[in-house]
C-alpha cells in the first residue's frame, strides 16, 4: 500500500511541477526594487526582510540595503518590512503591468524590536503582532547569546513552558510520560518531526547549529496542524544558504563540579561534557547548499549515564525561476547512551538502582528526508507541496530473549499540498490536504500501521480598519489497524485589534486533539521493575483553548518597555495517562482515557532597555491545572514559574545572567512508591546561569568569540521529574568562529 501511494504522490508532484512551470511563462510580470535605510542617519539596513503579504514572494536587503522583487503581476499589495532593532513597517504599493516600482524605505529604530516575522500561526508569513494567539520566538541570536547546544535548552526560558525532562509542558498541557505522546506538535520547516511509534520529540534529531528561529504557538492548534497540537505547536525554521561561502565552527567543553554530599560522589575526578559543530554554506548561482555536522560526548553528573551523540544535516535549495523554488532537507542523528530511569534513593541520587543492569546500552538513530516545492501561479495564488519521511530506530544491547530487551523501528511518511489565495484586497484563504502513514515494526508494539488523512481551510479578513479576523477548521480521519477509526473536527476563531490609543489586542478560540500513539495503544514490555500492558481501545484526547491578550510598546523616563499580557483557559477531555492497574498483580501500567481537566492561567512578559544599554526581561506565569476527575491539581504540573534575564554590554565584553524559578509540583503518582525510593523528594527550582562573552573581533581583530558558561551556578539540587536529580553545576568554555 505504501509503495503504491508513494508512486501516486511522485507522479502528482511531477505533474504539478510541469503544469506550474508551463503556466508561469504566461504571466505579465513587473518588479519592485528599492533600498532599506535607517530613518535617523540613512545607514543601509542589510538583512532586512521584505515580503509581499498574502503571496509567496519575499527577499532580503543586501549589503548596501538594496533589494529586488521580481515576478510580480498587476495588483495592489502590502509590503511588510522587518529587521531586528527596528519598527516593522507595512507599505501599500500599486503595481501595473510591465511596471518597475522603486521604494526608499526608512525604518525607525526600536531597540526592543526583534523584527519577527512568523509562519507557524497561520501557515503563512506575517508579522508577529498580527497573530491572533500568543506566540514566542527564540531567535538565532538568542541561541548564540545563551550558548545553546541542545534543542531542549532553547525552550527552558520560553514563557509558558516547563521542561519535564523529555516532555515539553506548554501551559500545563503535558505532565510526564518519558516523552511519550507529545501534546505539542513539533515541525522543522513545516515538516512533522514526532516519531511514528511513540509520538515523541527526539531532541538530538534537531539541527541545532542551523536554526534561524524557533516559533512556539500556544494553545490548541489542530485546526491547521492536526493531531499532536493539543497544547500548541513548535516550528523550527532552518537557515537559508548564504550568498557567499561561509564557514562557521564551534567547540565547547566543560565539567560538572563534584557534589557537596560525599555519598553522591561516584568518582574522584570531575566528569566532562565536550563537543563541536561545523557548518559550511554557499550558493552556486541559483543553487544553495548548507552542510553541517557535530558531535557531543557527555560523561554526565550521574553514574552510568554517559552518552555519545553525533548528527549530520544538509539543506539544498534551487530557484528554477522567479516562481518556482524547491528545497531538500536531510538530517541524520545517532545517540548511544546508558540506560536507567530512577535513582537508587535520595541518599544515592547520582547512582542507579541496585538491580540495574549496568551493561545495558541503548542506541537510537533518526533519519529525516523532506522535500518542499513552492510555486507562484500569479499574484493571488501560490502552492506549497511538502513530502518526506522520518525514521526512528531504537534498540538496546540486551539479548533478544531478555524480558527487558527493547527495539522499535518506526517510519512516518508525510505529504501535504497547501494553497494560499488572495480573494480580494486583504482577504486571504489558506487550504490544503494532508496524508500521514506510520509504519511500526517493533518488539515492544508488534507490527502496526496507522494512517491519517486531513483537509483544512482558513480565511483571514482584514478589510475592516484596525481589525484582522481569522476563521478556520480542519477534519482528520485516523485509523490504526484493529482500533476503530476516528473522525475529528477542529475549528478555530481569531481576532486582532490595533487600538487607536496604542495597545494591540488579540482573542482566540480553538479546538485541539491528539490521536493515541502506537506505543500507548500496543505497548507490551518490562522495564526497571514496571510492566506496561497494551490498550487498543484508547480514544483521542480533546482540548478547547481560549485566550485574550494584549501587547503594548511605551516609554517610562526615556526607557523603552515592551509589555505582553495573556489570560488563557483550556478544557481537556479523555486525557491519556499511564495508570497503575490495581486489578493485576505487580506494578502493571496501562494507558487509559481517565482524566477531564481544566487549566486557567495568566502570562506576563516585560522587556526593557535600562539606562539605554542594559537589557532586562522578565516573564511570570501562574496557572491552576485542575484534574476534574479526581478534584485535585493535575499530576506533574507546577502552578507558578518566573523567568528573568539580564544583559550588560561592556564594549567587547558582554555579561548575561538568567534566573528561573519553578514552584514545587503539588501532585505526582503516589503508586510510584511501589518502585521508586524517596519518590516524593521534590523541591522548588532556583536555577541561576551566568555567561561572560568576549568578542575578540573587536579586541584583537580575530574572528573568534569566547564564552565562559556557568550553568546552575548556585549548584542547587532539584528534580525535574520524580526520582531524577537535575543537572548539577556545570562550568564550560565555548569558542565560536565564522569566516
């Protein structure tokens, strides 16, 4: 079935490509040229983004600030111009047949502006302030300043997110299930990257060294993204190839300080973590190429917890014409690590349980290949066609007859055809079809096939002054072998209002769902004293999310301030939880639809530039995650967390400090006491990180940047999840260079 379907998609891909190439030659075309400069002094703004809203056309300003947009048909357009540190600008422009329009664009400096354009909220490029739902953006600059080397580290200071080890807990939507069944959809350049068996995120499969930005959309997002978007969406946007040859590299190394408690010291010398990354980027006429790779060896702060990872990433794109562009992504990652779950006890928190098999190792590999074709029919219609494969393989080194032997091979095929159409001035339509096939061959889950078909449509109306209305819906059909098929209908509504007195307001309502994963339905295994039993009768999880929010830029005593505030409310039904089955002997766990839940919360984010040069940011999140079934706080959720960042530039030296506080989880699974000693040992988190960055380019004219990192500087001891000591103090040095 899969080979036949793939042949049909390939035939359709070729047919569409030929038709579009023929059609594009019939257009009567014009161009827009211009220059982007600083309004105050006329300095060219290289790298400014210039986009024609509602179309697939866009470009960037080169070194002298100039740009050119070709292949434009007669129509009225709105030009969106953005760049970091400047106010975004919407410019109306009228283009005639065979016309050439020149624009001199002056942007006003705005120190707190990140110049963000996003694609994830509505599957099209738009300014972040025009999105009707809360969205956070982690830029490439953010990752550089925080010396990020792993994807999960990039999320730890995002408002509304708590990392429960392998689970991304966005606004309380997820608790802890070893990453299984993520309630947040993960994509790379719009291509789904949740595994086909467990539906989880594989952090080392992310090309961290080539990320342009990470977009986090908060709240139910199934109206456009389908299953998995119960609590939100994370879309990783990778970098485009550079116009000229560029090579950049990074080396990092450091050590975990020894614990202050003697009984925790399992070795006399300090354990190290080291790695490097290398990336090459260039263009050959219309052909662009990125090739990168990296590795990391982590001796860990815990005994028998070593890991060795490496990855290879490539991005190839080609502009066949002004109307047609194709992109091919390739990513391979491998992770070999020791294999245990819970500590021995609080007194020996860095040591595995006494009965742990310390010879066991687990090997995990991930392979993703994805193609993307974009074609512009005319000024009002353009197509995006994506197809690809994501394979994850995991196996431990135990004998195949060992009760704790684990192996799973999952292949996920994803194909999507999307159209964007401009029906009238500032009236946009986004619609498409999606097909997903998951094929699993596993010792744990058996041989299982899962298929999902979906169609979606969304309209955006901005004809009423100061308002943008968004209405959309999606229907999904899901079937997994012996399980009954499920139909899910996911609508959404959004409103943006730019008030006459300054603040911008947003309102959204949407439905989300998550189909049970193959692992949740068919898991049958023994591990670390637990037995997991299958449950093929699981139903989809459902959520409804509503939000009202506002953002406002203003000044107090000359200091610019950026303010964002949101109140949200979510209702969940049929939540799937790993639950101890009291009807059977021993520690038997089943995944059950047992929970109705309600989460109400607020988020407040404040950014400022104090004294004209000291950057400061704080975000506060408070929520009430209530389990309506048990009338208690939902398991594995914190109710209050606060993130703070401080940046002080001192000429060629920069000082950064980050502090995060997360209050103590009120509720965990009490039956864990059957297997985990000191399961209830948990405290609030107080994590303080420091970074000192030296820019040798400015000091010595050497293109090198040195960063001294101190993570968990207070050496504070805590647990992110039950029976797992969080990372202790780490001191490291990072060297970066770009040629």
